[in-house]
C-alpha cells in the first residue's frame, strides 16, 4: 500500500515529533505532523482551537487531516495523541506500518509536568494521564504493527529501536 513510510502514534509528550524528525533524517524522507497541518490551515494554535470551538470541532479537523496525509504523504507521519479515538481513522490505518510509541503514566507526568499548553491535562495531570492511558492504550495497540517503549530512553535510542522493528 502506498502512503506514509511509517505512521507514529502514541500519547502527547511521548516524543513523536522529535523521534519522527530523527527517523525522517535516517530514512532520507520528509516529516509531517497532522497537528501542524491543522494549525497551519486554521491559523491558530491547537489550544486556541480547543478553547474557541471545543474538542469535537478539533476532532473533525483532525480526522480530515489524517485522511489527507495518509492519502498524499509518503514520509514519516505523526498523528496527534487522540487521533486514534476515531473509528474511521483506525480503519484507515489498517495496512499501514504504524508504530506505537508508549510510556507509562509516571514517565508521562515527568515529561509533560504542568504544561497547561496541552488542553487535556490542565487540571490534575496525574489523574488525567491515568484516565487517558486507560481509555486509549487498547486503541493504540489495535492500530499498531509495532510498539516501542520509550521509558528512560533518549530520542536517539527510541529511533534506533523503531528502525529495528522494520
Ligand atoms: C491531543 C494530543 C495533541 C493535540 C491535542 C489533543 C490528545 O497532540 O492533538 O492537544 O487528545 O491526546 P500531540 O500528541 O502531538 O501532543
């Protein structure tokens, strides 16, 4: 199947963008992130879209952005952490090489801290992380053709681990 060489999924803050860029460099291909596509098209930040329009509006944009990128991009593609919530998106991912970058809750809290720029974590990061992971883990696993644990690993080490899954 044509489309991205690899699609990275996983929770926010797991390192999809950093690892995605490193991977694209190693593979000699381009890098794209559906969050960036949405920000460019809307001319405002993800947080502003959430606050101004609400999450369902953002999810509709995200669904379109993912479908477009899967159809017309052939490099390393990162999806926003919640893209896999959509059943049609999960179906579209079937047949693609999809790598789930995972981390445990404590690593997630350490990495993202109290970063209020991430709208889903503004109130109680640890509890919200636990709930997010519980709700989404099986969805990441459902779409993934490989899983790479990132806990305690540098972006370079994660990139190597992804390439070993090829
Ligand atoms: C979200 C993850 C974010 C962004 C939005 C919602 C989520 O993307 O799409 O804030 O629902 O997990 P990153 O995973 O790139 O941070």
